[in-house]
């Protein structure tokens, strides 16, 4: 009993020396929608399809903050992320990682009602890079998978005016898809995205491949709006009744600004 009393006394002294200011009541008792960390980069060993991959993941994680809690315990985010990604992870999808981390972070912040996690990484298909995204929200329980792929566009308007030549630009097409109940791989979405451009782009092109891509681009001129619509049509055929968002940004070659088109809805 005497030992327990000494331990409690020591704990109280530590609390007095290191007060938990975050748990105080704020001056203005306003609930905050999200509080957390962003641009948190951490290496992850991921086992998928019998293969172990090391990827650097950029993490944004947040919880809601009730009106009587002055601040979130930010160190718990780092602590749980490191704990979750300490060993090689068996995961069937990138979204599963986001869901697992969201539940662990919510448990670590017992004053919160929900947690949102957004993951970003870089991957590749047959040597061609793309960005990979995943998110999970414990409130909605929705998994979202996203990819961003680059491609090329040739302007139909300029071609119609000149009769044969046009200006070209590189674009980035992003697809976000709700994957609850679906086994959707990033590679599937990358294939859909690449097919929506005038032509895909490649890391390495020797002269014969460069000629082939330039000719293909001019045979298939597209506005940024065409890219988004063609992508939506392809997604509708594959994943009907699923929420999706599709956005294409075109990095203009004859304007000092970029243009974009976006669609969001149920496929």
C-alpha cells in the first residue's frame, strides 16, 4: 500500500511539472471539425500479392476536437503512425492501410468522435510512375482509392483552324473512387486514365516510339473536357453506381495559365 501511495504521489508531481495544457478548456468553446498532422512522410514496408514493397507515404491524419478540449495531443499522431508502420504490413489494398490507421488514431484520441486519414505515395506500372492516394473516414466508413496519371493532349480547335497542326500539352488526370465492396486495383484505374488522353506519356522514348506517340496524339485530339468525359464513360462501364470524382488539369503550352475540367457523382 505504501508503495502504491508513493507511485501516485510521483505521478501527481510529474503532472504538476508537465501540465496537460491540451486538456484544458479553451477560451472560446468552439468545436473544430479537424485537427491533426499533414505532410508527415514515413517509410512503409507493404506486403501485397506476395511481394514486399518499400514506399514513402505522405500522411494527413486528423480527428475532430470537442468544444471543451483546448488542443489535440499531436504527439499521439506520430506515435501511432510509427507504431502502425513499424513492421512489414500485410494489406490487400492501400485503402486498408488508411482504414487501419484511422481506427488506431481514433482509439488514441479518446475525446474525438471520428478520424480521417489520407495517404499519398508514388508507385509505377511497368516502369511508368503515377501517384497513389487512399482515404478513410471513420464517420462515413467510406474507403476511397485514387490515382493521378500524366498524359498528353492535342487541341482539336487549333487543328480544325489550321487543317493539320495543333499545339500539345501535358495533363494530369486524377480519379478518386469509393471502393467499399469492390476489389479495385490501382493498376485498373491507371489503365482507364491513360486511355482517356490523346495519348499516354512515357519515361523513355527512342525515335521510333516518339514518332508513334506524336502521330497517335494528332490522330486523337482532345479538349480537357473530352478527357474527363471519356474517363467517366469508361468508369461507368466498369463500376456502376459507385461514387467517383474525375479531374483533369492541362498544363497549357500557349497560355500563361492552366485549364481543368472536373466531374463528380454516382457512376
